[in-house]
């Protein structure tokens, strides 16, 4: 056990990040359980604690009497320095046990820019980076979360990856681990991993070999053993209604990023925005009933003391029973000072009506994401939203007392021209004028936030070569020159982080040494702009003789092998190809939730269906996969 | 409605909570208990609770006091019984009183705190038993002690003895010592226990090292009669 002396700990920033003891945290005696697991998030406490997946897995494992789960997050730089000086290894929050002493260490991979923090945490824990250098005396290092769909750049560091939703996978894995541990792991690590590979949804990088063509292009990732599956199909929870829900989440003492109760309305999204990886990975849409949601909400509020409940999903306003749910929640909590919030609004008047109901008008600004400035480009990305939709939503909002609107856009989208960029400024001015016309006042505020588009695996844009940084910088300045109004504020990121993200999002195993090199040169907390240093990264690439543009900027061929081809999110490739072509033709693809199937293959491949309560639950319609 | 003043612990588990973090933890505990509370009006309603002090991050306290408006008729025992099962370790309810309708704000009347500051002996005298009466004598007997108080906003000279009127006492435990100091919290300001520790070490030759751990033994109301009362004592309402 690690001891932390107040005499120095009180001088680091926010020491409560490292001391645990929060309400609903679970402390178990390790000698009384069969399996111990450290659940890791490669970012600082306030970010990590806001993540729903961590809450689910933490509670899920701790429900078992035979297992203990504890949390471990990335120490902030000042704490890291103290730990290194004092030779304190990375430790868990609950029992201050060195991470190295756990059976399992599971990382959730939410964004590529957290990869350097994974290495930093392993180093702090005294655990060798490469899986091949670790025997069973070290914890098995697990990975889950969206980035596992292309885990290749960091595959060599992990022992096991869980592909897809983990709620059913993890208990199966722990059962196997427990049984094999009791037998003393006959055959050692390799034998155990081969057994684990038989659990559906398990990817064991060490059981596969990556090969390349003579020209140095990626060729394949292939199994080394006959009993290991060639492709790994994602797992989903079909019955989201009855699946475990964490109704006793840890209540942090510190103000975290999302400090409220979270109600997950449904999983998946079938709107089919072509840039959106989550929309492809989490199909199909599966809703919970309002009845179940209200009962979860009551329990969470009673168990935490939170005074706000956030309705969370990929596109919460698409929940088919939203008005009914909101009425039920407002009724349930009306005397309890619990407010309801809707983090993502759809661009329509209906959403504003709901927002009016749940949010105190003026409490906060409204946020919309048109994503692109022109109708043409919005059609290219299949964002089925028109200028009329946006203006109608804003009209409703301004009439209802809002004065501030935030608009999110992306820059660097396929087929984008300067006209599309000018469209962003245009829209901002139109919204501002609308505010003046409706209210007769000049106190309207429009915030324009523009991010740099990163093409992701498993999307129709996975073949697209990212635009160059200079080009993005030029467009950023061009847009800046078009916005000259003190009531419109314009925010954008440098873009360099988006470039590195693009490299790792579609990289292969040859990037592992580059990451190690970058870490050696001091890269960490790359998601925090003050710690991100593009020059250092470029040096690391140069030292390793790897060209980052090859991964980020090179357009790929449809028939080219892709490093993530063996990780199957079950959206079939012909569907993605067709979506790419439809994008170029500026053709829209319908939301398959209530309209006919578009042939992405998820439903038939998983023998499942969309669950939508407006349609009475499980939607029985003909579904298929394009060939 | 019932107005109550409750004494709550701020234990080791909560040491690193700032005053705002602590207030939030208390509010959430009360919400979990199911007690129906009075809230402020407005867009962002706040639970009507107020504290005896703004306890800093890094300091534990034997007791911190909170005034609360409960909408029902309740007894102190009932409130304690409701809070206990939903109190995190280190935030246990200890005691309480029912308040009359009108009371002075606690922050305005709590003007005296007793701290125990613990730290190691200076390296040079480790293993020895120190004559603390002698070591503390010049500080304790001084009429005035000028001290340059540095805050982010300004730097000014204060008289330490205006705030630290009673003699500081020491209790050595092996190579550690606990200094008990009473500090006045006045309109014109106060001095932090850590500042007194460092002042003694650097200017009065106290044989101590620079790291310390602070525990607040009590927060009190010093009456005009010169006596000190607990915030739960009815004569302070
Ligand atoms: S298989 Fe058809 S219905 Fe199912 S998610 Fe894909 S497109 Fe939609």
C-alpha cells in the first residue's frame, strides 16, 4: 500500500484527485476476492470521472462478491513529479494499492491523443510497455472503448481488447480468469490468451501477425493459430432494457466535467452522418422504456444526492418517447429541486420546445451542430438539416427568451471549398440578424466553434486523405476575415492535434515505436493544448523513419487492405463504399430508424433489430447487408 | 419549518476538500437523507445552508457547524438519524441544536479557532527531548510581533500577537511535536496556523522542520465577557 503524506500532498493541485473515499466508492479486502481489477482512464480525475463507461464497469465488477474493481487515473503533471521524486508507483484510489499488484488493468480508450498517457501510466506503475515483455506476474493489460476498433497503433502494448459493448463480455472474461487462476494458469500466459480468444468479442493482438507488402504498404493482420478467429465481431447488449445500470455511481468531491446524474436513454444512432464514427460503431439503435428510465433516475438521485439529471445518448432528442419521459421526470422530481438537462439538441423546433420545458430559459445558451456551412456540404456529410430548420429552431429559441446560440462546425470535410467556409460566416450572421428581427434588441450572441475534421476508421470517410495543416490554417484565417462583428465570436483550434489524431486513428502497428519515442521525448496529456507539442511529435516520427502523412493525408484505395479490417463493427464495407459515392453525389441517405433499411448489415449480422418505442419496441422489418 | 445548527466532522478522508467542495458534499448528503429543505428562489436554486467558517483545503476539523432550514418539524436526533446512514466517512453528524427564528450569521460571530499543528523536529535535534517552554518563551512573552503578511492581492504588516493572544503550547511525541495555538478571526483579518508555524521556525528558532499538518480542534465564539462558547451554546444565538 502506498502512503501519501499530507506534508507534501497538500501542496499539489487538487489533492482530492488522488485520495478516493467518495460516496459510493467501494473498498474491498483483496484477500477476500479472487480477481482484482484496476479500471484506468488515461486522463485526469475530472475527465475520467465524467465518463459513463467507467461508472458502468466499476459498479458491474464490484457487484460480484468474488471480484474487486478500483479506479486509477492519470496523475496531473505536478503529482507525477512528486511521485517520481518519492518513488511512489501508480496506485489505485480505493486501497492505494500499486497498480502492478492487480490481476487486471483495464484502460478505456476514448481518444487517440490519450495514448501517450497510457505509456506514462504504465511507466509510473513499473510495468513494461510491450505485452511480449510481461509474464503473468504482471497484470494483464486490457483495452475497451471506441479506439479499440483500430487499436493497431498501440496493439503491441495490450494483452486483450474487448471489441464493442463490454457489459456481457467482462463478466465472461473474469470468470475465465478466475477459473484459470485457481488452476495456476496451466501453460502460462499464451495458453490463457488462446482460451480467452474464444470468448466472442475478444481481440488478443499477440495471437496475430501484421504483414506488409514489398512497397511497405499494410497487407494483413492474420491469426498465428488455427483456433483464433480471423475477424473479431463486436459485442452488443441486445436487451438494454434489462442490462445492468450503475445506480450507485461514485459521487466525486471535486467539481468534475459532468457533475450530475446520467441517464442513458438509448444506444446507437442511425442518422448516418458520414463523418461520425460513433454513429457507425454503436448500431443499431436500442431504446429503453420511459418506465425503466424513470425508475433508474429515481434510484440514482436517491443514491447520490445529485440535483441534476442529464439525458444522455448520441442524439438524445431522437429518443422516441422524449416528451413522455420529460413529463414523467418533471413530475417525479418537481418537489425535489432536481433539474433535467439535455446535452445535445437536434436542430428543430421540437427540440426547443423540450429544452424550454426542462431548462430554465436563459440559464445557458443553446448549442447546435450544423457541422457544415452550406447546404451542399451538409448533404455531402448526410447531416439532414437545412438552413430553414436552423432558423426555425432559432426563431423558437429567441421568442422563448434565449439570446445566446453556439454553432459547431467542422473544417476540412471532403469536397469542401471556400464557398462552404463562407457559408459558416453567412449562417452566423443570419442567426444574429434573426435575433435582432425577433427581439428588436442588439444583445444577441452567436459563438462559432470550428474543429478540424479527422477521418476515422469504420466510416465512409476512412479512405479520405486529411487536408493539410497549411490549408486548414488558410481556411481558418479566411473565415476569420469574414467575421467582423463583436456579437459573433469565433473559436478554432490550431489543428495540429487533429493531424496527430488522424495519424493514430488510421495507423498500423508500425506506429508503436513512434509513440514510445514521443513519450521518451516528454509527450503526455496531448489532449490538453498546453501540453501538446507538434514539433516533438514530428521529431519522434523522423527518428523512427515513419512518415505521418502516409497515415493521415494519403487517400486510400477501396481495394486496399486496411489495418482495422479484422476488427468487425459489422457495418459492411460495400455500405461504406456506397455512402462515400453518395457523398460525392451529394445524395442523402435516410435514417433507417423508421424508414426502410439501408443495408448496413448490422441487424442481420448480429441477428438483432432496432428497438424503438414509437414503433412499439423491436422493429421487425426487412434488413440486409449490401454486397 | 425548523432551523437547526448541526456539528459535522471534517475527518481525514475530507482533508483535501476546499470549502466549496465541503459545502457541496454536505448539501448532497442532506439531499440523500430525504430531509426536505428550504431553497433560494431564482434560476439556480440553492439549498439554504450556511457554515461557521471557510475551512481551507488541507485542514481537518473536529467539528464544522452548519445552519440549515428544514421544512418539516424535526428534532436534532431525527436529523442525526437520517444523516448518519448517508454520511461519507469523515463527514459524520456529531451533535446539534434547534435554533430560534432569528440568529446572527455564524461566520460573523465565530471569531476564535484552536488549531493543532503537527510536524517533525528539526533534523539537528532529532532524538532529543526539547524544553518547549523555553523554546516558545520569546514568542509567547513578546508584546507585539510584526509580520509581513503576503496575500495574492497585497502585502501588509500585521501584529501577530493581536491574533495569537494565548500562549502556544507544545506536546512532543517522539520526533514529532504538536503545537496548539489559538487564533483570533477578526474583522480586520487573521493569521493562518501554517504562517505561525513558519514564523516560529524562521524567526524564533523553534526546533521544527518546515512540513506541517493542521487540524482544527475547535471554532468558538469569544463573547464580550472574554469567555469562549461553542456555536451550539444558546447564549451565542
Ligand atoms: S441493418 Fe438496416 S435497419 Fe439495421 S442499422 Fe443497418 S441500415 Fe439500419
